[in-house]
């Protein structure tokens, strides 16, 4: 007879797991802390950073005015880019070969050329087309305008940023739509829903969890990309700082002012992105399935006033 001491389970229970000391990690952490200390000491003790000048100009009217232009360009370009990207994504997924090819060429061109080149090209578009004319084919001219007067620096910046963003949003939205199982669309067709209604009520709501996080990341990228408009003399945040340090010869302090504002805005947007990712991923982390989401959406349709499906 086996005694209680010789049971096989006791040997497994007697095993003590000991963590192997990670000396390499401790050395790397010490080096990182040491390097951070040296950088912090240099920042605080080097008078050439000009911290008094930074405090003086951080909330100056010129900087705040440039900040408003930067935020305007970010919001407006993103809204136009999202709308344009949605249209292009639907064209890419269309059954019409002409629409698919047209959208693919658009995305190929705007993703394949640098945004700065697009911005400068559009700013100088009047060299190619001095006048913009609306006329009846082989008939009278209804309206004619000067392109140089129409395409101001602000308009050129907004259009260039929007067109560029539309190409990237097209790919993001297309990937989100493709991520929704085809069974969801088939179930909507069985219920007698039109393609447009299926897209609005079933596909897009479920695709949002794939679309929103990268879109929030694109907003952060757009905020930083607006600094490109300084090359065409738009008084955004960066160009406002450049105007001041060109006048006062305080280059480093004014660049630090711009850096601090960009860091503050991107940090706020990053927290917003984290919240959105948690918000749109909550139902999936809680175990909700795609079928459950579809049934929930269909149930809302049959509620009073919820958009009952008619045969």
C-alpha cells in the first residue's frame, strides 16, 4: 500500500517556482533612469533653452491665433476626408468596374505622392488653369472665375489635406466594412432590406469598432501634418512661432512653445482615442457575438417608431 507521503500529487505540489532574477532588465532600467536624469538636468540648467521667453510667448495672442488655425484645419480636413473616404470605400466595394478602378487610381495617386508636394502643387494650380469656367457644352459661358483668387493659401491647404486624408480613410473604412461577416448582409436581405439600409443599419454599426480606433489615430496624424501649411505662409501654430523668432531671433524658445502646444493637443487626442477604443470594444470584450449584434439591430427595427421593415 502506498503511504500518503508517496502520492504522485504531493510531488507536484512540492515544486516551488522561483523567478530567475532579470539582471539585464535592472541594468537597462538603471541606464534609462540615468540617461533621463542627465537629459532633465540639461533642460533645467541650460539657459539657452530660454524658459522665461517660453513662458512669455506660450499664451501670446499670435501663438493662440495660430493654434486656432491649426485646430480649424485639423477638424475641417478630417470631416471632409472622412466623408470623401466613405464615398471612395463604397466605390472600391462596388460591383461596377469603372467605380472600383476610379477609386483605386485616386487612392494610388494620393497615397503614392508626398502631402507636401500635393500642397505646393495645388497652391500653384493657377499656373495650369488660370481661369475656372462653367459653360454649356458648345454653348455660352455661364460663369467664369480667376483661379488665383479662388485658391487662397487657406483653401489650398484645406483641399490638399482633405484630398490626401480621403485616400487613407478610404482604406480604413473599406477594411472595416470587409471585417463584417457576409452572413450579416445575407440576413438583412432575407428580411427584405435594401442594400443601402443594410449598409446603414447593419454593416456600418458593426464596422465602427474597426474604423474608429485608426480614425482617431488619423486625427492625431492630421494635427501634426497641418504644420506643412507653413511652407505656403499660412499663420498656423508653427508659422506663427516662425514669424516671432524671425523678428526676435529667439528660435529655440519659440520652437519649444510650438512643441509644447503640439504635445498638449496630441496628448488630449490620445486619451480620447483610448476611451473610444474601450467604448467600441466593450461589447466584444463582454462576449457579444456578431449574431447577437445583428439580432439586436433587427429588434430595434421592429420597435414602434424604429423603422419597421415593409415588404
